[in-house]
C-alpha cells in the first residue's frame, strides 16, 4: 500500500488565508463613483459656466468696445469736420497758452456749445482735444483743459495715427453734463487729420457712455447663465442618473466579488481543513496499532496499513489485489464465514474472533471488526476490516484461567476448583439422594525430602505423586492438590457410599505412594496418610467435608502414618485440642511459660561431664509440662520457633555465664536450631545474643540436622561459616538419618557428629547398627571431628561406644534432661554417675 503523505506538523506547515470584511487581503475599498462624479462634475460645470460666461461677456465687451470705438472714431471725424474749419487753427495754436486762459477764452465756450449741439442724440458724454504735444486744449469738462497726456499710451498711439479704444468702469466721472457715477465708458483716442495731406493735426478723446450696453450684456450674461444652469443641470441630472445606476451596478458587482472572495476564502479554509483531516486520517490509518485492510466490493484488497503487515507478515504489494482469504487458516468452516458476511450485509458490520494464519504459516488469533461502507445509493463501496492480534492475550487468559483453577506445579485441580466441584457434587448428591466421599491425602515424609534434597527435588516428588494419583481414579472423579504436600480426591457416585469401596481406593492410593520414587537418581520412599469423610453422614457442606477428612487424616498420621482413617465424630476433639494448643503456644513466650532443661553429656572414656544439651520445656498452666514433641512441630509450622529459639539461645548463654566458675574446662551447652531459624537470620540472632549476654562463644554449641543443610547447601555452608566465625561450635545432629552427602560433609565447618539415637538403641546386638556407628565414628575421625552418641541408655551401649572410640555420650544412662537447678547439683562432681535408668 503506498504510504500516505506525512501529516502536517502540529501547529505549522499550513498557511492560513484571511478573508472577510476585516481581512487585510480583501480587495481595495469600493470606489464612490456617484460622490466623486457629483463633486467633479459639479465643479467642472461651475468652472465651465464661469468660463463660458466670462468668455461671452469678454467677447461682448470687446465687441461693444470695438463698435463704440468705431462709432467714437466716426463721431470724432464728424465733429472734426464740423468744428475744424472754425476752430482748427485756434486749437492747433493753443498750445502756447495756459490752461486758465484756454478755459476762459470765448472760443472754448463756443466750441463747447457747438459740440453740445453736435452731441445731441449721441452717447458721447465727454470730448477732449489734445494738440500734438499732448496738452488738452479743449474739454467739455472745463477743469480738465490743460491736462498733459504726452506720455499717455492712448494719446501716443493716436498721435501716431492709430485709434485706440478701451472700456472702463468709473465709479465717479466728470462728464460734459457734470459729475456722473457708476458708468461704463468707452474712451477712444482718435487721430484727427482735417487736411488733405492726411497729417495728424490733433487727437480727440471721446468718452462714449456704454452703460446701457454693459447692462444689456449683463442681462444677456444672466440669461446665458440661466440657460447654462438649466442645460448643465439637465445634463448633470441625466449623467447623475447614469452614473448612479453605474454606481449601483458596480456596487453590486463589488459585493458579488467580495462575496465570491469570502466564499472562496471559506472554501479554501474548508479545503484546508479537509486536507488536514485527510492527512490525519492517513496518519491514523498508517500508524494505527490495529491492522486495517480495505477491499473493494468484490473483496479484493485495495489498501492495507503497516500494522496489517506487522501482524500478518504480508506486505502491501503481496496483499493488494488478493482477497483476505490469503490469511485463511482453515480453522473456521464455511458456515462461520457465511454467518460473518450475512451479518455484514444485514447489519453493516460484524465483530468477533478469527483464527488466521501469518505468512510464516503460524496461526494467530485476531479480534476482527468487519464493516461495509456504502455510497448514497446504498451500494457497498468498500469493506473495511480492522483487527488486532489477541493471540498473546488469549494465551495469557488461558494461563490465568489455568492458574486460577489448576495447580501450576502438578496440573491437578487446585483448592478453588476442588471446592467448586465439591459444591456442585454436594448439590447433585443432595438432589439425587446419593453419597460422595472426600479423601484428604497428606504425604508422610515429604518435609525431610524437601529439606534435605531441596525444593526442586520436592517439586519433582509432588509431580510424580500427582501422576500416580491421577492414574488411580476415574476421569469423572476429581484429584486436586490443595497446597504443599496435601492432596484431595472427590469420589462421586452411588458406589462410594459403601465404605469398602472407598477403603479400597484409599488402599490403592497408599500402595501407589508407598512404592519408591526416583528423584535425582535417588530412590525416595515416602508414603501418605489419608483421611476420609462422606456426604451426607460426615458433613453437609464442602467446608465440613474437607475439614473432617483433614481431621481423619491427622488421626491417620498420629496412629502411625501410611494408613487411612474414616472420619469419626470423636476425632474432632483431637483436632480442636491441637488448635487450642497452637493458640496457647502463641502466648507462651510472653507469659513466661517456657523453661530449659539440661541433659548431661559425658566423656565416654572418663565419665566426666563435658557439657549439656539445653532442651526446651513448656509448662502449660492447665496441661502441665507439655513435651517438645507435641509443641515443637506446631511452633515450626507457625513460625513461632524463631522467637522461641532465640529465647532458648539467650537462656543457654545466661546459664553458661552463671555456671562459668563451676564447670570443668571445655564444658559446653548445646542448643538445637530449627530449620525455620536457619531460613531466617539466625546468624544475626546469635551475634546479638552473644553480645547481649557476654557469653563465651566457645562454650556454646549449636546443633543442626543434616536435613536442614541439604536444601540450599551453599547458603547453609556460608551461614555455618558465619556462625563458626563467631567462635561457637557446630554439631551435626541425627547424623545418618537424612540424605547427607559425604562430599558436602567435608565442606561443612562443623566440629562434631551426633550419632542418632535410632542407631544407638540397636547397639550392641544389631550388626547393621554396629556397622553404621563404627563407620560414622571412623568418618568423623578422618574428618577431624569429635563424635557424640545420643540416646545411650545401657551400659552395653556405653561399652560398645567406648570401644568404638566414640568420644562423648548422652542418654538416660547418665541422666534425663533436668531443670537448671537440679543440673547444677551435678557440677560439683568430677564424674557423672551412671544411673542406669531406661527412661526418665
Ligand atoms: N529446635 C528445638 N528443638 C528442641 C528444643 N528442645 C527440644 N527440642 C527437640 O524436641 C525433640 C524432643 O525433645 P525431648 O523430648 O527433649 O527429647 C530429647 C531427649 O529427652 C531425648 N533423649 C535423650 N536421651 C535419651 C535416651 O536415652 N532415650 C530416649 N528415648 N530419649 C532420649 O532425645 C531428645 C534430644 O534429641 P536431640 O535433639 O536429637 O539430641 C527433639 O528432637 C529435640 O531436638 C529446642 O530448644 N529447640
């Protein structure tokens, strides 16, 4: 399957576009066409109107000025023609006279009158005559006679022969008829050529009142302005309508574009989001720890993910184009697949466990979710299979189930399953009115095997026991291991009501278990004790039935092991007594109910006291002195032996200190150590007790049994090294009864071997005992160890041991264990008396 593109990194890699009204990327703002048009066209119309008006008026004024100028010129010529014959010479010659004289001369008055006559009906309001020097020799306004205009541009132009006219406005003006105000005049400087020679003889200045023309021009201007205003107004209005419409169209287009942009932006964002989702989906698909396979409607694989390849071993190239049948293990039949596909077609999906086969050929179990993907027409587009490997899960579930109901070591039913089955069997028996039997089986000599050969050997023995038990009963019966070396059987069915039949089964079990077992190339003899209870006579519930079978088993053990016992109601009393003893034992230490008795050890050759064995006694307030054989096993089982053993050691040390001055040199007190103490930190206890009491370690001897040392031998050796390092002596008790290896014996840092009472008791008549005792003494000597024989009760035994070279003896022959005070009486005697008692 082609790997999908890697997903965009979280929080980066995607350019976000901004759209909408507030977006910076939005196009330019909308052009306000109407507003600008109104403003611009208004200003343009105004400017144009002003311009037109100005142009019109200027041209009118110019035209009127020209017309007036021409008229002025014509009038001037007319006046000149009229007056020159009479007044020409005087005017030409008047330049030598002053202005006053000129004003006052009669000629001037006549000329004034004449001109007034001539001016009737013409718009001339003032006439002035200049000689060629620019002096006003005549004016219809008398006070202006004598003015000098020699530098006047108009005068100069006229003197040179060219008429010049101009239009001026005068707020106040002197005219022929007096002072006038607000008048528009056209003043013209006109050359006068009265003679045929065409020479300019004088210059006339005529003022024509054109105020009427100007008013007319102004009126026309206003009319023009009105016309323009109307025309431009109409034009403006029409254009405004057009522009307004164009503006609205533009606005709509603008809005449309903007909406488009927004829509495009939204689409882009949606596209971007869809793209991200696509990346995400691709990433999830590829990185899912579930295997995913996608097929077309014909179930041809079109995509698989990485987990698919990891689980099945098939690459995308090997899978695509194939059908999922590629993975078929043949585990499921046609009906299974038919039901699966029927469910997918009807419900759209199926879920369940499928056993498939990897490319390697290995079968595996997967939890599969199969679903169909439909298009709008409800047609299947894809089938999607998602699965994860549950092989390990299922295996561990099965393992857990086995652990929950089966004993991991032997494979037999465990206590839980046994109790379940017993409960069901009791219900069935109750309903059917039938009976059933519960057998409680306890191995007889399992503990020594376990202690001496180690847990591994113990486990092997248990497995072999289980195998033998399984072969004895029918498949419908239940054989279980309840724990440790305890087994149980549930025998159901009518026939088991008969005690004889159950007894026969029990005997078969005893026979089977009494045959030797081969453990680590050793022949091990164990055996079993069996207690039997029946439903309904011995109990109506599983708990009671098991308990009573247990009680019966305990009785079987007490009555000599290797046998079976049916439960009897009176047995309960014994079991209860044991429980009560255990309860009392828990408080014995704090209630100070223990005491130590001491049994002498003597030198075989001289009969002198060499030491004493400290033996624990429990003075029960109600029961009196309880023998160690009754409470030491309970103390060991419950672990109480650890604090009790520490107490014994401390008392022994204190006794050593107390007797220090009264005992012969080399006198030692020996203390028994239990296996439970050895399994703990007895070395710490010994160190602390020695330190606390200040006892001389060389006066203390610790007795260990072979079986204690044979489990974890290396640890035992290390522990013994530590203890020996403190300076205490170590003795190997009960020698010859266990499974000691001579190879190990060599490595044990011990000082003494203690020959077990069972060998001594057969002396001196039993050849086997003789051989063992002699061999033990020889072995001890060869290893440099001293030997002590325990249980010496007779003089014959003593004699034999002396001759055999046994260094020390202990037994009732020299005295039983006695309280410390009593033992102290012996300390004064150099020689222990042989008292010859057979029993204490
Ligand atoms: N871990 C500890 N075990 C202890 C302690 N005190 C005692 N014990 C163990 O209890 C077992 C029974 O002890 P006890 O009843 O005291 O018997 C001892 C002797 O009385 C008995 N014995 C001694 N001489 C004779 C004899 O001539 N005949 C005969 N029938 N019995 C005799 O032997 C027992 C001592 O045996 P051993 O220890 O193997 O030397 C017993 O196993 C004790 O070990 C304790 O403090 N801690």
